[in-house]
């Protein structure tokens, strides 16, 4: 019975139109809010333009600054903060990516619980007290992660691919930094980073839940009121395309070779965003049904799985095709991937593949807005990346209108077969 009720709730939510209200607090924070009825819950996400692209030359600074939010405030210890959130049944988390640092909370909307949760949440965010013991602890944990990554061919491949594609751009370095960069970071650096970037004008607040707009406005004001107004972070430069193909092999003692092929990609406001999105779904973004999977897995048995995707950030992200294969088959896999990509770029998709791709995306899109958590993610994306408020409501119509020619033209404009990164990590056996 419970499963039936949950299913019906999801269907109801999936079919419901997502109405988005947007405003700016007096302190300058952008706010996006969607009211959802049925579950007595509120989800809040604070998205600061304060992530690793703002590290400067101290790689890992943004990650450390973010991860220590919640360890201590000016009024409560780490233990007290944890215990209070747990006693209220409230979830708290923080994370830092390349573009945004995210601080989130999920609480029941019962009046006493919600207010207590919000009071503590606002305090933790605005009254940060960075302490050496927590910084030392976080550094030790980060160093262990860095050392573990050195033993992972996948981590090595991803790190190097980012370096090759992004070059001198702030996206190039690993968000957690390196042993050398971490040693240079101190408490003063964390406080300076927080003071510069954790300000209202550099913040997008997303709220989703069973509350009124009036209440949402009060909550947003409570959060932003505790922050300095500050200034919005300046835009990073766009990532420049490669001038030539880069082929590189990293020797690593493994039974499998990691193959990564890609280039500079797009951002979410790119004029070809929708045809590239649909095209990628057909090429390598739809699991076992994708063209790459059919060529690599089904017809030749070269890999268990393969995929392609675009990372979509404020500056240009990247386009990537990746797979793992036997060392002895690495060269063959590389040739098949490059040939498949070339054919996809140069030829129109057949009508059936086009329609299947559209049906798959449109059919699954409703479920992507079937939960408060998913809606929260979209609100964060819309606000942070300055997308139109009708992004969700217009998405499926824009996908429906794309032709095979639109996809071909978009891929011809973006994908340059002579400006690719071709990276392999494994034992140099079968590679030429």
C-alpha cells in the first residue's frame, strides 16, 4: 500500500507544473522558490560562487573553506551543531564543486522544528568560526584522498584530462588540491576566502517545500540578513579550444586501459545547447541503447560500458567519451570511438534513432521533477547559471522541435576531429 501511495505521489508531482517565483533580498541574494504540497518538508540550498575556480594559486582552498562550514560557529561547537540538527531530524550538508559551493538543509515544516532548524542553519552559515584543529583534521583526510587517487587509474585519467582540456583556466586543477598546495593554506586564507565569496550578492538561494511564498521570503531574508552584502564574483574567462590534437599515454600497472577522448565543450547558455544535448543522448548518453554502446559493447565486445557527456558550467565545460578496455584492445577501441564520433558528426541521424532519443528524454524528464530534491537542484541551476524561469516548462518542447539536421550542424560547429584530447592510462600494450 505504501509503495502504491508513493507511486501515486510521484506521478502527481511529475505531472504537475513547476511554478517558480524569483526575487532578490535587500542584501542582494537571488532567491528562487517553488511551493510543493503534500509532504511537510522544506529543502533549502545556498549556492555560492565560491568553488574551486576561485582558488587562485592556492588549490584546495575553496574545498577546505566549504567543508569546515558546520564544524563550529561563534556560539556552538561542532558536537552541539551535530546534536541539535539530529534532535530536530534536520539534514545539513556542504559541498564544493568547480563552479559552486553548496550548503543545504532539509527540515520538517512543523513550526517549532522549522524555526529552530533555520535559526541554527543561518547561524552556521553566517557566524563561521574556523579553528586550527578542524583545519588540520580536514587536511589529513584530504591528503589521504590525494594519496588514494594516485593508486586509481580512473582518478589519474580524469585529473590529467582536465589539465589537458582546460590548460591555464581555473577549471584545470583538482578541487581538493595537492599535497604541496594544501601545505600553504592556513586559517587566514580560509577567513579571507569566506569573507570575499560567502556574501549575499554572490549567493543564489533555492527553496522547495510545503510553505507559502510569504514564509519563503521570510526565510530567505533571515539567511541573507546575516551575511555581508559584498560583491558578486567576476566571471571567469571562457575556456579556449585546443589548437591541435593532444595524444598522451600514462603508464600504469593495470589489466585495463582507461580511454578518454574529448575536447572543450559548452556552457548552459550555448546557442546549440539543446541539439547537442539530444545528440549526446543518442551518441553515448543513453546507456546500452546509445550508438557508442552498440559499436563498442554489442558488436565488438571491447568494453562492458562506454558513455559520453558534456559538463555544463559557467565557463565552457568539456565533452568526453570514456571507457575501460583490455590493454591489448586499447588501440582498437580508440579507433572505433574516433570513427563512431566522426561518422556521427558528419552524417545525419536516422529518423528512428532521433525519435527514440526524443521519446526517451521527454518520457524521463517528468520523473526528474518528481521530488523536492530534484526540483531544488533545477532551481539552483536556473538561478546560479542565470537561465530563464521557463527552463523546465519549455525543455520538452525545445527537444521536440530539434531535427536531425540541427544535430548534425551543431556537432559540426563544435566537434573538431583535429582538436581532440586522446588520453590512455594503462599498460602500453596494443597501443600505437
